[in-house]
């Protein structure tokens, strides 16, 4: 298993190119199941979850090609899908495999997808995906750890999500586009990845209004066709590098990002004293604060402060003057990084879903273990300011969602290397 070795204390300076959004690319890849035409997806990040989704589509007998090395474009054609099944072996490594459920049942009238089960950040059920598909007329059975969905043709309906869910909205949107008649989805997630998915679906011939607002209206069509689409930039990767610049006392220019998707994150960092400016053409400049000050954060659905930035913000809070209250409202167990940061000297107390961080505290390099994707990013950021050496175990978590993070950090001055098990 690979580990990262970080020698902290270096000021980061230079330019970082932001990759395409993993969480936009995954539903876009699943949406290719909706047509026998060729779907060409661009700006796809080269991360492990994307490789898993490509494997899953290939398992279903889709043609999946990628002309570049490393791949940033995927050509997917789901002409013959003889295996409408997402097996446990793949779903257990990536929950987003569940995004194939909606498209499969909508186009083929049958889908068998392993239940994802819990993960380190919470129970993460998919009951709302199932409820909505049932409302669209699918017959669902959950047996032997698999969800089986059948429908001759899905029928348009009105469904109000009792709770906001990102992949739930995506799954049901991709089912409704081929349903008969009109579907109205209420209390939908507003994340930019939803609007991006809708843009792809419209290019494929779908009729959708209101994506990116709480109410999405879909007029079902008989058939969709191929399309070409470049996915949006990764707002969480961009947010992570904003913190990297701020926490190391550095100055970074981020290119190829979408500042409009980062409003809450930029607002919170500015509240801490960090200087951030838009430089046009999707570029953001971050300069460290003259004096970094504490700020309180509640994670919220978009457009609020993203739960996917909570661990990175916690790393920053350890270096800020004062007391930061960080409340996690989306997932019930997303503070596993806190105890690792405490082992590095951070002053953090946890009370249920509230973390209280008192700073600044000098961090000292230590061996730590990554527990999930964003927790790993938080630990990398902590390692960048810690003295001596920080070893981060289980970096396969970070490889799921950050494209070559150690290379991008090294290019702007960090001392970080990947140590493979055999070296
Ligand atoms: C998406 O997960 C993202 N994943 C997550 O990114 C992100 O943390 C999360 O949204 C919140 O922003 C992808 O886009 C692939 P939810 P998702 O359904 O869709 C509960 C990362 O690090 N819920 O919006 O699975 C659920 O348990 C990750 O890149 C139900 O109760 O999240 C949670 O408490 C991790 N029943 C809340 O809703 C359901 O049927 C929000 O979850 C569905 C969800």
C-alpha cells in the first residue's frame, strides 16, 4: 500500500491546474448507459473512482475507450448491455456505482445493483433512490444484498425528496429522461454537478427544465442519442488548493476552475483573513492571511459550505488564531481525521457533530492514517505545515478523487513523495 512522506514547513508558490470534477464525471459516465449512441466525455480526471466506473461499464459490456494517456477523454458506447448488473466487488470499492441503477432500469427495464452498505463517514442508505424509482413505476426487490429493479417503461410522476440527496437526484433524473410523460422532482440537490449532468442529458436529446433549482421538470422522450460534453472543474480540488496556499503562508494561482462554484468556500476563507481574487478566465489567486483568524463553519448542501471541504478547513483552523466551531450536518461520522490531527498536536475537542478547534498550535510530523478521501486531503494539508516528517498511510483513499495531488503539490514547492510498499 502506498504512503505519502511529507516534510512540512515549505511555503507553496506557483500555478496549479485544476482537473475535471470526479463527482460530475461519474454520473456523466453512468448516463452513457441511456443510449446506444456514442458519448464522448472530456475533462475527466485521472483518478481511481473513474477507473472503477470505466471497469463497471466494461463489465456491463459497454465499449469504453480512452485515447489519451493519462486518460482525460472517455468514449463510451452502450450498444449491447447484456449484463445490467453492478456487482458487489465493484460497488464495495465505489458507492457511486449505484448511479447506474436509474439509467439501466429506464433503458433496459431491468437492473441489478449491489447495495452499497455503509462507509467510514456514515450509514449512507439509498432508500430515497429506491422510493423515487418505485414512484416512477419500477418494481423493486432488495434481496441477497442486491437491489433489483424492473419496469416495462417508467411512468412520469411527481416525487418530492424527503431529504436532499446529490446522487439520489442524479439517479432519478437519469431515470426520468426516458420515462413516459412528465416527471416533476421536488427538493432536488442544487450542486453544480446536477446542472452539469442535465446539460449532458439535454445534449443527448432529453427535455429538462430547472436543473440546479429545487424543482426539476422532465418531459420523457423515447430515445436519446450520443453527445460530446466536457465536465465542470472540480470545486473541491480547487478548494483544497486554496487551503494549501493559505495554510503554508504561500501564494498560488489556480487555473481552469469555476470561482462561481466556490462562493461559500471563498467567503469562509476570506473571513479567516485569506486573500482570494478572481483573475478572469477561470483563475483564482490565493495569498495567505497576514494573520489567520478562526471562523465557525456549518457544513450544508450547496450553495452552503461543502462537507467535502470540512476536513481541509479543520486543518486550516488548527493554524488560525482563536476558536473555530465546525459543525458537520451532512454525514454522521465525518470527523475521523480529527483524532489523527490531534496526534499531530492539534487542539480539537469533539462533541457529537461539533468539533471545536483552538489555534494556532504548532503541528508535529507523525505517522497518521487516512480514513476517507477528504480526510486524507485534510491530513496532507496538516502535514504541509507540520515540522519534521508526516507519514500518511492508506493514500489509496486520496487516489480515488485527487489527480496526482503529490505531483501538483511538489510542482509548487511542497516536499511530498509517494512511497510504494516495495520501495
Ligand atoms: C455525494 O454523495 C458525493 N458523492 C459526496 O462526495 C458528497 O460528500 C455528498 O454528495 C454530499 O455533498 C458523489 O457525488 C459521487 P447524499 P451522496 O445522498 O450523493 C442521506 C467525496 O468525497 N441519504 O447527498 O452519496 C445520506 O446518508 C464524496 O467526493 C439518505 O438518508 O450524498 C446523507 O446523510 C463523499 N438516503 C445525506 O442524505 C438516501 O437514499 C446526503 O447524502 C440518500 C442519502
